[in-house]
C-alpha cells in the first residue's frame, strides 16, 4: 500500500525505478540487510515493459539471454515461450520476479521522484516525491532506464490534431483497435518497425512517415533457439560466464574476418548466416572491421539493401526504405517481423519526409510540403531523450547546490557510468559511459547492480559512509569513453547514441563501446586497485587512491593484446639479422597505407656508398614542385629499410602535400656510430642540392624521422647548422631518441610491455655505439648546442620510454630560442602513432604532424622567389 503524503522517513537506500535494474537492486540491497524504499511513477513493476505496450513490442535479445541469471532457481522456475518474447510475457516475468522475492512491499508505485538533494552535513539525500513526501536516505540509486523519457513531439502543430493520438512509449493499457481507421505512424526506429506491421493488419489505410530509413533484419521469431537452450542445460554457469565476458553480453565468438579482404563467397556466406539467424549478436559480427572501416561497412550495408530491394516490390518504395545516410550499426539496427513486406500491401503507403517534410500537424491530419493527409489516428514512434533524459528529469542536486542538469549541460560526465563527482552516494544503473544500450541489458544490469552492492558492502565493512569519484578519474573515464567511440564510425551518425535526436541536446557519444567484457574488467580493476579514482569517507578513515583506470587508446591496447597473444620472441634476445627478419615479417602483414600519386626508388651518393631512397609524390594538383621532406625510418639504428615505414611515409605525403624522400642509411652493428648520422647529413645535403630534380621547391626542405630515424634527422640539423647549410625549414621528430640516459621517469613507467622496452633500447644502443660515445651530441643530440636549429615538431607518446627525453628536448630547444610544437600522443606507445591503417587513434597525431610540416613552408611561395631565396 502507498504511504500517506507528507511523511518523513529514513532509509539506507532509495531506488527509483522498478524495471529489471530496480528490482534486482532492491533484491541485492535487501540481501545486504539495508532498509530500502523503491519508487516508480508506473502503476506496477516492469519499467520499459510497463510502458511500451504497443502491439508488436518484443525484446530484441533472445530470451535465453534476456533474463536474470543471479538465481539458478529462478531460472528453473521460468520458461520463455518464444525466442523474442512479447511485451506482455516480459511484463509477466518481471511481476513473477517481484512476487517471488516479495519486492513489491518495498516499492511505492504511481509516485514520481521530483527532486533529490544532498545534505553535506548529514551525509544524507533528501528525496521529494510528487505526493509531497520527504524521504531521507544515505544512498540514492537511479534505476530509471536508458530509454524511458519519451521525446516530446518536435513537430509543428503537434497539439492540434483532433483525432486519436498515441505514443508507442505510453500505449493505452486497454489496447487500441484500429479497424477501419486511417492511421499515420511517424517514426521508423525499433518501435515503429515493430508496430507498423501490426497496425497494418487492422487499419483500412496506413501511412508511414519516414525521415530516416533504418537497417532491419528479420527476427525469425519462433521457439527459443534450441542450441542455446541445450548449452544452458549442459553448463548453465559456463554459458552465463561466457555472456558476462563477451563483447555485447551474449556468448559469441568475435570474428576475425575483415570485410575488405574477405572473398565475395566468404562475405556472402557470413552475411546470409547472420540474416538467417536473425539476431543482433550475429549481424554486428559479420566482419571484424564493419564498425571501423567505411569500406567494410558499405559491403555489409549493400547486402542488406539488396535484401530490402528483393522484398519490396515497388522499386521506388524499396529505394526509399534503403538506408544510405548512415553506416550500418551507427544507429541501432532493428529486428523485424514482416516489416518490409508490409509495404507490399495495397493500403500501406510510405511517405519520404526527406522529399516532402511535414509542414504541420493539422486538426484532421498531416500536411507535408506536397500533400494534405487526413487521418483518424496518429501514432508517434518518435523515440526517447535517451540515456540522460530520465536522469536529469528529476531535480538532482549534489554538493554546493550543483544540479545534475547544470553539471551535464555540455554532455554527461560519469565515472564508469556509475557515479558522478559532486554527487556523493548517488549511483546510476547503466548510466551514460557504460555499455548499457550497446549490450544485452540483462547482463549489464546485473553487473552494475552487483558492483554497487559489492561497493556498499565493502564500505560498510571498512567503516566508510560516503563514496564519490574524483575529477581526475571521471575525466579520464569520459576521455576513454570518447576515445573508444572515436575509433568507430558511431560519431558519424545522427543517432540517439549521439544525443542527435533531441533538438539542442549536446552531441556526445553516450554509451561505452569498449565491450561488456572490457568494461567489466575495468570495474573489477577499479575495485582491485582499492577503489581507484574514488574518494571515500567515514568514521573508519577517509581514503582516496586517485588515478585513471584506462588511459591507453583502445586500439593501441588491442594491438598490444594481439601481439602478446602471438608470443613473439623479444627482439633483444635475437641476433640482428633475425630481429630484422622478424620486423620485416610483421611489416608484411599490415595494411599498406594510403595511395599516393607516385612512388619511385633511387639512390643517393653517401659518404661510404650509395644510399637507397624512395620518393613519394602526392596525388593531384598542383603540378610542379612542392616542399620536400627527407625522412629517416626508425629501428634503433639496427633494423628497418625503405619498406619498414612505407605506410607512414605515404600518410605523411598525402596529409602534408609535400614530396617525401625516405632515405635508407647504414645500420649497426655492421656500421656503427656515427655512420647513420653521417649518412643522414649527406642525404639532406644531396636532397637540398637536387631539390628540383626530386620535384621539390629549392629552399623548402624539412627533415623528419621516427625513433632512431628522428635521432639522425635532428643530428643532421645540428650538422647543417654547424656547416652553415643546407637550409632546413623544420624538423619533425616522432618519438625521438635524443639522449642515452635511461633513468628518466618514462623509462621506469613504460620500460616493459609496450614493444620498445628498456632492454630493447639498451640492445639498440649497444649495437650502435660504444659507451664512451653515448654522451656525444651526434649520438645524444639533447646534449648538443641547440641554438639556431630549425622550427621543430616533437611527438611524445604517453606510453613511450623515450617520452621524457623528447619532452626534455622540446624544452631545451625552446630555451635555445627555437620555435617548438610539442605534440602529445595521448594514450599512445612508441610505435603506435606510426601504425597507419591499424591504429585509427593515431590519425589525429599524424594530422598534427602534417600541419606542422605545412607550417614550416611559406605557403604558395612562387617558385622563382624560392629559387632566388635558395
Ligand atoms: P528511435 O529509434 O529514436 O526512432 C524514432 C523514429 O522517429 C526515427 O525514425 C526518427 O527519425 C523518427 N522521428 C523522430 N522525431 C521525428 C520528427 N520530428 N519527425 C519525423 N520523424 C521523427 O526510437 P524508438 O523506435 O522508440 O527506439 C528507441 C530505442 O529503443 C531503440 O533504438 C532500441 O534500442 C529500443 N527499442 C528496442 C526495442 C526492441 O526491439 N526490444 C523496441 C523498441 C525500442 P530519425 O531517425 O530521422 O531521427
């Protein structure tokens, strides 16, 4: 029974929402012996399944997976009737769960929480309800769902229609009979795609107003998949474990087939299998690169479009239904039952709002730019203010009077999607910054609830009573969430994942796309590291271990994992030739880098014989000479050749618009110090003298290099300065070796596990120089005179042992009056910035390098001026 209004009450915890997450949270809090009060504005349990009662509403994760797994007895007592259960069946299930654990007695229904305010003195939240009640609690938990706040209709005249108006998200409990009616449906997302075929069965006329066509595959509903049930029967724990440690919360082996390189037969076979399977887990796993590589995504998208064309008989309607303005998976893909076939029915019409936008809703229908339509009923399937809408709808005010709405004005900011700084003891279940909507919600909800329950238990045991993330941990996590999104195609779409469906909402990628498994690991690691990034206080003692749980770029971490799994021998344990062969073998397996206009090989006369070079000329105009960049590859003076940095040279050439001349040089141990440096200087002299022949503009020459190549590049600059020529406009030093001192902090932090190790660096130095030479500026240019050197761009990568010497070089150059640009390769290793085509997150750094190169050269300087100047 509901409590009377205006009572004041005290609870350990308040949970808002009585759907999947709220119910399980209540259960866990009770298990901990905490006093709990639940609220829901609905009249009963069910959450999303209470409200979304439109015909055709079903889950789109198969029922063996879309279910609680915390209690094996509960699993034994419930049997789903279908692969994708209908809304009434899921609601029954949640009622069954509420009854089985007696949860209803703690929940006050038909009650909206209107505000929550943190009292810093009392260390309590004060919760106010729409009935005027005030509740005090220590922990305030929002289990309000990600898609629970309907988007208000943003269409002109929406209130004017005199007929019946329905929202899929607030469907009448008694149902609706559309028999004989002229019905409009606005919206073709998951809700629209589910409801349209069923309304078409009743309505005399159905007109669908489509703004954006959506990708949908047939659900192939029927009995729950037999193979899944068998696996569960045989090893339920193993199955659930695999789900928890999978990418999307459904056991599924991630493919390593790349769409761009697979044969047509393999592509077709994988796609048809996913189409037949009718599961999201299958269609998002056709190609490993489908969400990263536009070309791969196009292949998959076109196969889906072919299916649509084969189903819909009217070619124009078929074409209108084919999504072409977003990549597959960047808006939530749908599962349907007869959706596309519905458009073959004579009384169903599709209106393309891109061609004839809605001008206004009128009293009796809808007016578009071209036509007036009369209707008896309009159904809005226009979606939700997703992920943040419900959280900011209640007035949540944290420390110092800051409201959540204010704090999130530019987009949500959370730690792990669970908490937000300034709001102690305030937990969000499946909040923004967690996998939530990109995963099987049942699995993600259980993980979140378990984490919160575990946290409260730990706090109690340690005598702590408040918890709150630090600003550092939170901003680190937000960055990681955005980094994970940025390497995918997701940010390219106007989706609700990006907040783009709600006018005025900040455009930020809202969920965490790193995977359920990676996310679970991060949450576990936070706890394992003593609640890293949380400030906890209490009579027991205050404590805070501040830090960032994930700061490496996600694709860099993937590459490291991949390499670790290959179990290659450490290079520093090999003879030089074997190390060279290993490097060549790994280089052969990588993507080739971008196309350039022209690639030619040649030789340069060096001090001790010819030096091979490879010249890259950008494609397209302008014809004629361009600035020239002489580039030296990395490899610790021991490894590498013209092939080893080929993709990087292509990338630099295309991005900068310069002619890049990559020069090979003598290697150690065959030719030790200072052979490589002398070759580099000779190459720069020769390139300057032969600029025109190389297609360069005389006098517009820069040098560049990576790692040891950057070492000899900058040594060449020092030698050119001392020799008073040639003129060098600038130097780009990517993760350079500039000193032989291996005691800097970056060696301690990054000397193991990130490909370039301390041991390998020592191996390089030993091959190249005698210890006595290592202080010489031609080996350790940081120790030389830095006055009069050209403008410099230095790239320093976070996880590089050489990071701090690069930074020290930048500071020393600056102190010597040299213009310096220090590009921080955030979250990168010594090698990752150069991994063109593999490490997508390196692209912005390479763009910065290219910009620095362009800035070295006076723009559009007429050739005759350049010739005069040189
Ligand atoms: P949605 O995916 O956001 O779709 C809303 C539709 O309405 C879109 O087609 C949108 O067009 C259109 N729309 C919005 N405002 C409009 C306007 N002013 N004029 C014309 N068209 C407008 O919303 P949803 O279908 O309710 O689904 C939301 C999410 O809920 C799904 O992505 C899914 O995660 C979940 N869901 C799941 C199931 C399930 O199968 N289990 C069922 C329903 C929902 P634009 O695309 O151009 O914005």
